[in-house]
C-alpha cells in the first residue's frame, strides 16, 4: 500500500505537468498549511515553555562576509506539528519511525465549519463522514483526512482559538475535534494513514480521555494539529506532504505541511 500511494503521488505529478524539466509542479497550486513559528505561536497551555529563537551571531565577520545564526528551543507539540503514534500509545512509532512514504498521501478534506461555528465543542461524527461519502465517494484507503473547522481564522489569539487563555491550565478548553466513532471508522474501515485538523488537537477541547489520540496511536496513525488554509483545498483530489523535523524518539515534531492542488 505504501508503494502504491507513492506511485499514485508521482503519477499525479507527472500527468499534470507539461514540462517536467522546467517546473515539476506546473499545473498545480501549492497551498501552505503551516502557521509560521514566532513569539506568538500557540502551544498546549501546560507546555513548560514556548518558542525560543535567540541570536547567536548576526553581522559582518572579520572575513568580510555576512553571517547569521540562532539558537532554537521549542516543545514538540506547538504550532503546526505532527503527533507521532507514541504520543498516546506506548510502543508505537516515534517520529523518525514513520515511513516518509506515509507522509505523501492523497488528501480528503471534510468541512464541518458550519457545525463548528454553532458549537465550539463540535466533534466530527460518523454521520458527517457518511454524508461526505454520499457526496464525493468513499474515502480512499491510504489517504489523509483533514477536518476543516475554520478555527485557524482565530490564530494566534489564545482565548478565541483555545477557548480559554488561563496560563498552565488545560481544564477549560473549547474547540472542535474528531469524534472517536468517526476516527475508528476512518482508520479501521477506510484504512486512512493520517488525520489532521485546524485546531489545537485532534480531540475536541473538553476531552479528558483523549480517545481520538489513543485510537490513532494504537493503529500507528499520526495526527497533524494547528493546520491553516484548509479553505483553499477541495474535498478530494489534492495531495498532502507533511514533513516533521526528524527527531529520534520524538513523540511529535514541528512540521512543514503543504498541499498540491491541481489547477483546472
């Protein structure tokens, strides 16, 4: 299945490009799904620190050339990032153990922004998935499924985005997420390889048992959190590239996530 997904991805590129030697992405729009990292980046409220990017060197050197260098420190789970399966399931894959071929996938986007605007604690239901499939066909095996809630419009305002901005307290958060029944169906029945969302967690804000994380982790399915620009993606037909920092033993990592959307 991994080889088939990669072959499908390469075929998708080749058939959409008129001149491979000039521009391999001609005929596609590249959509950046990643928030920039800076001192406004949002992290899980109980994270011990935030994004530290401190200058080590900046300016002209004695050799007559310009040189800049910085020191970087950040928790794994903040900003646009990937949750490795081990994040909530002992013995499952760490970041560097996720095959790269499983991070280049056909993309499905289920839009529940209307439901989420009426209920900040909304969870993707099995009925939502069934309604999507009735309109666009079955979710393909080996695909990535993103849930669009519209929450990224509030980034980086912590109160609006997380539902609460009390420091070091994650007990009163409010934002949408996947529902356990829907995720179990997507992973066990549709065999998806990756899930993601434009909120702070694949579980909804009030969750206390993090069941979606646990189901995904058990099946070695990574999760993407704090995505953006999902409104620029079609329900089906695009591809996702989700490349995390390759941290050995990592439970998660900052990621640069993009989508390739074929231009009609």
